[in-house]
């Protein structure tokens, strides 16, 4: 079953939501709400799209990445628009300059950090943010202990098993039981578009890569990072029935998502966030 586009609240899987906060261009922010999290009324979880902001090309329009060459004012306004749409404040966000590592921060206060690629928290009104434009965001929730996690899983982080390390951190910190947890693997670059070198492919299980038909002179492979992280969630003990995977592709679905690879580095960023209200 594929994701659907909707303004309602009872659509299957991840539905698109349009807020009532109209931007100067007349288009409201548009974001994805994971179906698997929507039964938890205390939880806010979403992944933004590129629609509904004020930035101009090549960052049009809901660019949330301060590490881009977009203007600071536009990124700030986009952040405010999305926060108003989600009924939270920009001052409640937790983010980091991501470095494609495996460092995890226990967040007990909002702020902008450096060097972390995952967060965990059990505090109310803290919303953990992961910025992506091809890498995979993975959102985690333990409803028994009301604890959340957010993970930036590019190929380096995935090779370093950052998802498994984050779940282990939740077990240690909150006494989370993986069998009781839920996970959402958000939109990233799909295997059909993600060509990597043999060196990178060797970092992953054989069933997550296949020989690329696009590079006949070089030995290249197509890497399925969504599958890699799904397998790591299963290996950590989260049941398949508690894992949701986005069916979109940041590279292919150009009208909805930014893609670093497709746009040759000059593009915006989506945010995936999770937290307890």
C-alpha cells in the first residue's frame, strides 16, 4: 500500500497535510504525518516537503537548512511557518550540524548543537529535528516510557549502525523495550537512484545492493538504505508490524522533495521531527 495525499485524518499510511497558515505565495506548508504514530495523541511527528515556504529557486520553497546558501531570513521564516502549522514554537526545537557520524545526544533542552546525528529525549515540548536531502530520517517512539528518538541515517551512519545504537541508548536511558517501540523510516533517496562505489557497497549486506546498470565501465552498485535501516530496526527487536517506511523517493519525486544528488548539491533541506507535546 502506498502513501496517499490527503487533507483528512483517516487516510492509510503517511498522509499529506496542508496547514491553514498561508504563506506570502498563497501556498500553505505541506508535510507528512506517519500513520503509525497518529494514534499517539501526545506525540507530534512529521516530515516536511519542499512545498509551502518563501525561498526562491533552487531552494523553493520550504527550505529548512541553515547550512545551505539560501538566505537566513528565508530559512527562519520557513521554520516559523512550519512550526505554526504544527502548533509548536521554533524555540522548542533541537537540531545539530550533522556530521555523518554516530554520536547521540540526550536532549534535555532545546538548542542548536554540533556533531550529533541522533537525539533521544523523554522531555515534553522538545522536538528533535533531523535535516535531510537524500539521507534517511528515522523516527522512533516508545509509548510505554513516552520517549522519542530521531536519527540521521546516510550511508556512513547506516554503515555505523546508528539506528541500532540509538535504540540501545533508549534502552539504557529510558529502559525502552524494542518490542514495544514504533519506527518511521522517512523519505530518502531510493535504491533505483542511489548509485555507490564498490567500496561503499562492501559496507552493507549483499541483499541491500545490486549491480548498477547505469555504469558499465565502472563497477557501481545501487544501494537500498531504506532496506538497510529496516533490517537494523528488526535486528534491534522492533517488530515489522511497528515499522512504517515511506514509499516516496527524494530523488525521483522532485516536485515534493529536495535532493542533494539530483540537484548537484545546490538544494534545500527537509526536516523530520518528533517530540512529546
